């Protein structure tokens, strides 16, 4: 919020928004709701991938030691028609015995395998030519890209919803007068009437806009306009969220008394 925005709203009484209404408004848009949900779900998918990060720490110079396969287990993962197997093994470094597991497409049962390990952390190891995680580290990149996209959707949605919250907190309620200017039909043949409507701000400046309605009668409707941008408004109609209507009904009722 810039200085000009604060100065403009300093003349208007700020409404208190209940926490329940605030969070409904904050996640009103499709982008904010689904962006957050997808980000959380994709984060959960990263849990089984996190050990795969260690695969990037091995180099051609990583030390090797002989190890012994203790068990080979078929996993639920596969690539095409070939299943991924988990290979459990044991090995000894500096007189201390360690256990580990690696993953590979297809089943083999060699008696002795070459184990590569990290010198500073010998408990982190893998069978040479296999991976530490059930999926390769490259697969994480796809999830990270999806996370970035979902996060962008979430941020865009929040920006939209914050503007909506400002209507709740600062919007000014007035009445707009509607006049018929034409009509049109949708693909199903339902007739909509194009209504021109005008409203006057507290500064006694008149604005006009258009909307489509079932009725063609001259009427008056409540609207809420943005005191920072007087051409921005929200109409009290069926498209307005119920929590928005209830909030302003309660506000109008309390201020009437």
C-alpha cells in the first residue's frame, strides 16, 4: 500500500472484518485456493524424493568398498513394464559396519557389490550404478517446476483477493439507477437485458457502467465502490458471495441502529 493510498483512506472509517470473513475473502479466488492446495500436495510428493538429493553428492572420486547384498525387494515403482527393486546391503568402513539401500530397474542378486560412500559421512552410500532414492534426482526438477507454477497462481490469487478485502474494509455503499439500453441472447436462447446504470460518489461525481440482467425494468440496486478508484464497484446481486452479502447486511443493520 503506497503513501497516497493510505492518505486517501485515512479519511474513511475502517471496518473491522471478522477473522472468518477475512480468510474466506483471502481465499475467494480460484487461483489462491487451488494454487495453495497444489503447492501443499506437491510438497508431500517431495518427501520420498528428498533422499535422492544425496545422489548428487557422489563423484567419480568417491571411495569404494565391497559390500554384501542382504535382501532384494520389489517395489511398487516401475518404468514401463520393468519394476524397480530395492537392494538392501551391508558394508564395512574403518572397522564399522553400516547398512544401506539402493534402487535399480530389474532384479539382480550378485553376492558382492561395490559400495560408494561419502568420506565425511560413510553412512550415506549407494551401490555403484544405482540410486539412493526410488526415483532419480532429475524427477524432483519436475515437481519443483510444478511448485513454482502453483506458487505463482497462489500469489496472483492473493493479490486479487486483497483487492476484494479492501472493498470489505473501505468500500462505500450507495445506490445505482439502472436503465434499459438493449438486449441479447446467450447460446441457450435466454434473453439478457443490457442495463446502463449510474451512481454518484460522496464527492458528488457521477459514473456509469453496464451490466446484463433478466429484467428490463428501471430499478435501483445497492453497489459498493472503491473510494480510491471510483470506477471500481461490486454489485449486490446473485454473483456476489454469500459471506460478502451477510457481512454488509450486518454492517448496514448495526449502523442503522
